[in-house]
């Protein structure tokens, strides 16, 4: 390896453009190659069905970014590259060990670069082009310069220079992912200060190394003519800027009388001009904070615009829900613009909300504007044509609901002029106005969703009467909550404490309730393994329960086509799982605590949907004993020998019957504390009736018929259930 690099001392050439020009040429060639290949890949993704490869690349990117090992390796290698570059600037040499370390780091960065490059180009030409003009330039310059260390030589000498300080970009990216991976609370002031210090140190290092490189390189041939004389265009601009900003290094000073007179004019005129710029900048900042100004969303980001007259409480809940930590992955690149009527209390309330320390991460992504959706200039200020979705929200505390709905309908029609293809969600107060919209064919577009508030409330109330607990279920799914992990001795049930069932803490039912309240709906791509194995909906439900230990539930499917979207909630146990194709995308609707908790059967994994579970004794009786065994299990009575204490006590017949009755109640109570779960596949089939018996008499009155109800309803439909 000794011949690959320059080595120590005089064998290394100085830092000059003779080496850097060739390194730039190699990097430009590599950049052009990847740019052309990327554009071909983007065109291919539009004209051919390569969804399978795209999904594989996206999975690889997620695994690379989420792997703790990759994260640690990236941090270590980026730090080592930066430190080695600092040492090389002093010794002006490149030994074999230093080259080996930086070559391994460069190969590692390139391995991370390839999947990201592919995924960005799968998304389209603009996404891939933007990626190549930003990250692609730095990555391929780093790769080309490392190749130049081996290839480039001038006057028989090789160079020691490669811009390894660019690895600081990888350190910043890995640092942000490390904070997320370690679940660091970024709302804590100490954490924010630490983050600011780390980012500041890295950026200062980057700019310092950049200045060191540029100054040691000197001017290229193209710029040498500009620096021939002491006073030239570049040095004159430098002198004026250092003078009017009151820095005044003193390295360049006028020596003529006329030059000194003009310097006095420059000082007074420049400082007043600078003060005027600062004043105007402050005015612009104040206008922006008070609801003026403009906003242009960054390309390839999600952008939501909210118009209407929502109240302060509604806006607050809307913002906090969108940026809830449970949705961090979906809201990382999300921006919101609010167009609120002048004088609305929601403006001040929103600004105060964004000033809170815990909301510092969303402060730069929520933009408040004063204006109206009926004003074309206000819609242009927020670049509404680039919005992903527009929400038209009413004032829920308004006195005249008809007037409020009329104004919001007009706002929706105004938005349609500038964003005809953007999805619009309109919230009305009364269902009557919704029907009028449909009759007038105004809301017939596929991109317009109209929701009536009073209709939704009545439907919720009616459904809650049919299905008890439906209202809380929907509320928990539609609103994110945080459950604090704490062990409170006062919350532990006294009965459980007396029975000695574990240390004091929250009762199990409360833990289960809080865990269930934290579940949310997620729409995730369904694994292709299920369609390849001809699985039914019931088998997929069972498999996901087995894969996640009962923490995630599949409740439905989404069959998405380019022109339509079909949502199937519980399509039936025997519904076949279709395969995803170019024109059909199959997704699952899950109950889960977060997206990472959803585990599905993947290639090479064991499909647990058809695995036979080891059944308990009661389960075996229920599955194979038929109606007669079920009745025998339910009607089994304790005999005298089941209670050893009765054999040594002389009791009358009535007293023995009472003792047996008490024993039955105690046994039922013990079984109720730890009930045996019915077979999983039996429950997955569905069609059951759940019966809760309270009190011994009620249980005995229906004990001949209750076991039958644990079988599918269709099998019990021919029996008489008057007792239950």
C-alpha cells in the first residue's frame, strides 16, 4: 500500500490547484454519470412497474437509518475523518493508516448514498435532480477526491489533500438521528443548549476548514488577474464591507488624500445605510410575526393550508395533533400556513403557543397570516397552489350557523380557483348545507371532502346507542394521548393488595385500558407474503397477533387504485388477500401504539397465520367436545370430596349445601381473576356473542345455554336461548 499515497515528508506535494483541478474533474465525471443514471431510473419508474424494487430500496433506507450499529459507525467514522484532516493540515502528509481509515469511511458513505439516491429518483425527476444538486455534489466530491489521492500526481509527487472535513455533514445527520433513536426530550432546555453547542461546533469547524483550504490553495488562474494589484475589485469590496460594518481589520487602508475623504463619506453613508437595512429588516420580521409576509414551501415537502374562522382552542388542538410525537415520522417535513381573519383571537393564541419551550421544534414550521381566503393576494402569499391539502374550518361557537357555512362554502370556491387539483376538506356546521352542495354538484369533485358537524354528532350518538363504547373508541383513535409511565401505590386495587397478588401499583385493568387508549389507526402496506401464500383475512389477523404478541390488530384493508380507493373494514374471515400490482396497492388498517410496532410476516419468516396453538384443557373441551361437553363443563358441580375440610366436620345437609354453594362462588371468582382465553382462531372467525353474568343466580339460570353462545352464532341459531 506504500505506493498508493504520497507517504511522509517531502514525498507529498503542496496543496495546489494542480491536484484539486483533477480531483474536481473526477468528481464531476462521477456526478454526471450518477445524474444520467438517476434520470433514466426516474423515467423508468414512471413508465414501468418497478414498485417491488422501490419498496425494497425504501426498506433498506429505513433499516440503514434506524440501525443503532450503522448510527454508531457513522458517528465514529465522521469524527475520525474530521480529526485526521486536522492532523494532515499540520503534517502535510498522508500515511498508509490515515489513507486506509479515510478510504473505509468514504466507502461507507458511498454505501449509504446509493439507496438514498435510488429512492429519491424513484420519486421523480425533480426529486432526484434536487438530491443530486445538494447531497450528491458533496458525496461525489468526497469520493472523487479520495480516488484522486491514488491517481493524481504532479511532478512525480502525489497530494495529501482530500476534503475529509465534508464528513462533518454526516456527523450532523447522525447526531439528529441519534437524538431521535435515544428518545431524547428536545423540549428540555439543557438538551436544547447541548444540541445548539454541538451544531455550532460542527459548523464552525466546517467553515474554518473551508477557509483554511481556500486560503492555502490560493486563487485559481481565472482569478489571479483580479489580485495582481493591492487595490482591485475584490479587495475594494472587502474594504467597504469591513468599514461600514465597523469591523475594520486595517490590512487595507487608503493612502491618498482623495481616498481618505471618500472613506469618510463611506463611513457616514454606509453606517446610516446599514442602520436603515436593519430597521427595514426588523419591520419585515415584525410584519411576518403579525401575520404579513409571504411563504414559499420547500420542494418535496408536505404543506397544509388552513383557512376559515376557527377559534383559538380549535387551532391549538389542530396544530398539536398534527405535530404530536406519535406522528413525528409523518410530520418531519410538514409545514402549515394559517390564514386567519384580522383581529381573530386565534392569531395571538397561536403565536403564544409557538413561543412555549416545548414547541420550539415546530416554531419554524407553523406560519400565521392575517388575511382572507376571498382575497387573491392572500392566497398567493401562502403559495396555495403548492399545498398538499387545504382545510376550511368554521367557528364552532358561532351564533349563526347558516351564515358561517355560507362563508366557508364561498371560501372553498375561492380556493378552488388557485388549487383546482388540491384536496380540500370542508367542515360545515349543518348537514342541510352539505345536501345543498351535493344537489348543486359543487362538492362532486373527487378532491373535495365535506363533513357536517351536526350529522357527525348524531351519527356518533346513534352508533353509541347500538354499540356501547363506540364514542370513546373513536375519540381515542382520533386524538393522540400520552400515557405517563408511573407506578402509583395509591392506584392499586385494595382487593388485589389483600390477596397478595404482586407489589402495589396500577391494577391490570387500568394498565390495559391505558394501553388501549394509546392505540391509533395506521395505514401500512400489507406484506406481499400473505398474497403469495393465498392467505385469508382471518389468517392475516391471526398472524399479526402472533407476530406482535397481541399488541397490534388488523381491522381492515385498503385497496387503492389510481382512480379510486376502497376501504374494507372487517371484510370477512374468508376474504382472500389480493396481490399488489402496478395498478392495485393493498394496505392494511391497523390498531397499534406506533408504526414501528406493526410486524408482518416477511420473506424468510415463519407464517404464523396457520400455526396450531397449543390449547388449554378448557379450550380442548370447547373445540372438540361439542354441545354435550360444553354443558358438562359449565354444569360441573363440586362434590363433597372436593372440599377436604368437610370430611372432618359433621354438618347437616342444609349446611353442606351452603358450604358447597360458597365453594362454587369462590371457585368462579378465582377463575374470573385469571380467565382462560378461547382459541385464537375460533375468535378470529367472528360471529360470537359475549355474555357477562353477574351474580351466581343469573349464571345458574342460564348455565344450560350460555356455553352454546360461545360457539359461532350460526351454529347456535337453531336453539332456544330464553334462559339468557
